[in-house]
C-alpha cells in the first residue's frame, strides 16, 4: 500500500515537472518571438511599437541586458531622455562592462538638462572602491571561506609540527591568512551594506521642484529635470527624500521618479 502511494506521488511529481517544463519552453519561445518582433519594428523605425513589444517581455518577468539596451535605444530615438537613461542604467546593472551600453548611456546623459558635478572623493574612498571592485560580494564571501580554511590548516600544521623551521613558516602563513580573512570579511560586509543603502532612481518628470519638506506647501530648494540620477534616502507615504551627486537633498513626489 505504501509503495503504491509513493509511486502515485512520484508520478504526480513527474507530471508536474513536465507541465512546468512545457510552460517554461513556451514562455521562452513567446518572449523570443516578441524580442525579434521588436527588433524588426525598430529597424522599420517604428520605435513606439518596438517599445510596446519589448515591454510585454518585461511584463512576463523576463530580464536581460540586451532587452534593456534595446529599450534604451528605442526611447532615445523617441527623445524620451528619462526612460532611455533608465533602461541603459538597467542594462548596465546586468552587464557593467559592456562598452556599447556605456557609450549609449553617455550619449543619453549628454541630452539631459541637469549637469551636476559630483562631490570630490577622498583618497580613502578611492582606495576602498579600488579594492572592493576587485571582487563581487560573492567573491569576497568565497574568499572569506577560503582564508578560514587556510588559517585552520596552517595553524594545525604549526601546532602539531616538531620542526622549529616548519613551525615558524606555518605560523607566518596562519598569521597572513587571518589578516586576509579579516579583510575579506570586512569587504563582504561593506559591499553588502553599500548594496542595501544604494537606492538609485531616475527622474521621469520633465521638470520637478525639489522641496524642503514632504508637502507641496514647503519651500522649493532647487529644480531637477528628466533623466537625472538620484539616490533615495528615505520614503514617506507618497514622497521620497532624494540626494543628488553634489550632496544636495530634498523631497519630491514618489511618482516623479522610477527606482532602478
């Protein structure tokens, strides 16, 4: 009896997996068709129709740097500066070293109204980012595990060795391992903390007045325009406290920007 139930459960599981695989393949085929349709429309200079076709893929919760790159191109052709920068930025998040994405993003940014100079970076900030950019968060996490294993191995060899020369050698190796372990762990936590705090967004409104408080009756601090990249510092109901590259802060309606 028990064996029969297990067989039936196994059969149901296999049937479910087959159905899931079928719909996955079908969804992939539909998205590929929509993507190629969008490319054909783009070549025919029907840019809005191309955007509509590609947006259906995003509605299916499919994401790819090539898809966002093409959306950025289409919006740029339509002179939609905010959306074009937004989708180039989205593409850059998935393919940060792609030269075409960087080049087109630079062109789109040259078309925006606001030219905001970033705050000067300290030497320590530059050192930190030079080191942190060597590996991703996962890379630093794996390095932490690796140096932990190395430390334990070197320490055990040092502890159980009878040779003074070997003891000195593996004591030094263990000491270096614990130093690199601490650095890797510190970098992993720092990168994770930066990722949590990093909430970039793009201004979508043609022009927006940034206010001192989250209400329309407060004083206007400065004005921003479509396509400007900001950092979201805080959210209060329908308002967002944003910070721009030069360090200025202010409140704008949340509906006037789009988070990356």
